C-alpha cells in the first residue's frame, strides 16, 4: 500500500512539474448587472460576487491569473462561461474580479491572462 502511494505521489509530482504555463494578452471587460442569476455555459448560476470568468476556448474549470497591465493588480478566476463576443476582448470577468483589478471605472482594460 505504501509503495502504491509513493508511486502515485511521484507520478503526480512529474505531471505537475511538466505543466506548461500559457499566456494571452488583450482586452478584458466585465459582465453587466443584468446577468445575475442567469445560467452560464457550464450550467452554473452567474453571480457577480464570484471570482469567475468567460473565455472563448479554455475548458470549464480552468483557473486563470489575470493581470491588469495598467496597474499590475492581479486576480485568480475560474472559467465557467463562454465569451466575450466583442472583437478584441479575450476575457469577461465578474464585477468582483473587475474590482480587484481596479478596472470598474474604465470598463475595459488591457490584461494578460496566464493559465
């Protein structure tokens, strides 16, 4: 039993060390107030107080670190929806995530996302 646990631990360690980090840069926006309680693409209810986001291609559940390039502030969000559907935008954030990036006033900010 201990040998199996040790092998599992080593396999997990090798896999986690072999992960590659990818990044994308572009514009981020945040959801309008009217989406509260609506279903997201993965079936969850949308809540503006959650740290979630929409991305066109990343798998649901992917955790993404978003950095506001104007001020260096970062936030970690989980992908649970599809979008944004506006040209040039790479991610739609909840209002809570936008507040952590200090981008609510601007509405749209240039960001880098790492996953």
